[in-house]
C-alpha cells in the first residue's frame, strides 16, 4: 500500500480519496493541515501505486477498512480522525462503524452511504435525470455502467484521458479546478496494469458494501462518534447529511459549500481545511 505521511501535529488524520483519484488528490489540502495534524493519505487498493489484486481478493468496504486500519496500526497510530470524500467517505463510514474505539471523529463528505440512499441516485427517472439542473441532487448514471463486468473497460481503454477529463470536470462547479498535471497523473495510474479494473471493482462491490453496512448498523447500532458532513450544490448537496443520519445518532456539524462541486479538496481547499481543523480540534 502506497501512502503519504506529513505533518507533526499531535492529532492524526486519515484522508480517504474517491474515484479515480489517489493520495495526490490532497495536494492542495495537506499543506494547510500539517501544522495541526499528522496526515496519513493512502492510495486505496486498486488505485495509484497501491497493489491491484485480483477481484476475488475484494474491493469492498470491509476489505478497505482492514487495509487502512492495519496501515494505521503499522504506523503506530492507535486513534485518529478520518475524512473521506466520494467512495472514500463510504469506506470512512465503514471504518468508523467497525473501529469504534479508534476513530475519534468522522468527516463524511460528498457521498451517500451504500445501502442507505446511494443506489437510488442511479435510477433512470425524470426526477433523477433533471435533478442537478433543479439543484435537487445528482443523477449517478455511472453506477450501473461501472458495475457491469468487462463493458466499461472496453469503452474506456484507449480513451482514458478523454473519459476521465469529462468525468471529473463535469462534477465540478469550476472545471479548471482539475489541473492538467493532476489529471495526467490519475489518467496514467488508470492505465497501469490492473488500474482501470481496480477502479471499477470498487463499484462492482456496491451491493456487497450495502449488505455490509446494513449488518454493521444491525450489530452495533448507530454511530455515536462526532460526525461532520459537507455537501456541494453541484453534486450531492443536502443528501449527504440525510444519508448519514440514517446511520449516525447526530450530525454535529453540517455544511454546504456554495459554488463548489464534487471535489471539495480541489475546489475549496482553504474552507475545507478550516472546517476540518475547527471540527476536529474544536468543541463543536
């Protein structure tokens, strides 16, 4: 597992990225946090420079929780805060629900939990298709496509740059937030042997994740950990808080970043750093 470690703060903060990103996604955010936190930012399995094992080895949330929790143990960090965006937030919820004695606070951002609202965003309905333009949410058309075996690989291979540029920039309020250097890195990672498959397997594990999250709720009940949500009007918006409230006793801080899209750490890094610092180190 490839990871970045930075900062000298007494509080540890684990950052979990989304699709098709890597630990490089946090390049604008990390310098704003190193004064306050010891940052750990891994490339999740299947992404970046981390291993891309066969699908049978699992790309589900339970396996990713095992990966990152063992990484933190390896680094000698027992308790830590966690911030996740997109798919990383799905894993961050599962981590908080599995390692309840280790996660000090949860920042669940720009995602809906698998099994608790995410699947409905992919339904082909008039309301979903027009949701973004009516500022009522987002239509996640890609969930079904990415979960089909073999077909997305056939369509994307040979067009990785065009596809991921379109995919990431259409999620932004300001598409120029996706800089060419960063985009080139993520495209090159997706073109590594197993890179595209690793990305897509996280979607093919969607129903496994949903079942696992329902089991975590049944076993341990709702989360009691301090929880923050952040949504963006260009994507999930208020749906983020609605989803996690089905799994957490309370959302202690909830924000909507105006003039922002799905990539919070690239589009609003200063505001995100301030929110994380105030929430995790403050009393709210």
